C-alpha cells in the first residue's frame, strides 16, 4: 500500500527543512514586515478519506500559523470535478486526477513569509495544487456571505433604465429610437 502516513510526514518534514534552508527569515525592516491579505486556494488529492482531509487542512493551518499569520476566513474543502486533468507524482508514480477537494483560506501575513508558505505548500504530499493571491478583507467577507464581487467597471454597453408606462406616440417613439442610436454610436467609438 505504501508508506504509513507518519513516515510520509517525517519525509515531508525533512524535505521541507531542506527546501527552506535557503529561504531567509523575516527581517525587522523593509518590505518583509509589511502585511497584505492573501488567499490560498488549494486542491487536495481526491483519494484522501474525510479524516485525512481534516488532517490535511489542519496541516495547512499549522503551516500558516508557523509563519505568524492572522486568519481572515476560510472555506473547508468540498469534492469537485476539475475542469481538466491534473497529473501528480504520488508514491513514485505519475497519477492523473479529474477531481479534488477544493478549499481556501484567507490570512494576513508579512510579505516576506509568502515564499516560505509557498514552499511548504508545494512540499505537502496531500496537496494536488495550490495558488496564493493577494486579496482584501472585503472580498473575503463577500465570499463568506455568498455575495458576488464584480469588477469596479464595466466593459458592457451601459444599461438603460426600464421604461414604464403604456402607449407611446409616434413622435416619442422616434425620439427614443434616435436616442438609442446616438448612445450606441457613442459606445462604438
């Protein structure tokens, strides 16, 4: 069946320590100590049991806590179908996956900690893929509430107000059509 989980955890820790050897610790000055809000989205292997998913999430949280982050929000992983197949070497064998457990965590951290966090996530054998992006507290709050946050601007045609009322005279109709044609010409330019 392969290595027991505790043996894998020991190997993972050894690999992680070797990878992190060249990454400098945070300094007390400069950009390293300024903080941003980040979100890490991750896919966990679909072969994990429910208990192993919980352990993997706790491991990710411990990794983040080790870098002194402040948690802003999270979404526990749920099983999803992937848009495309992702290949990963598992137990020495390249395996294709069409599904995964997807979850995310938002946190505030010093900029200098992100490289170390990324290395730790890449070394985690339970993670199929992960991505760290800069976000803000409002976007996290909106995601947690289920609201949709869209772009601040729109590239679509401007929306017209819904018309109310009953019948129109021929003159009013001609004026409305002329107004629409003028608006469309402005947008096309």
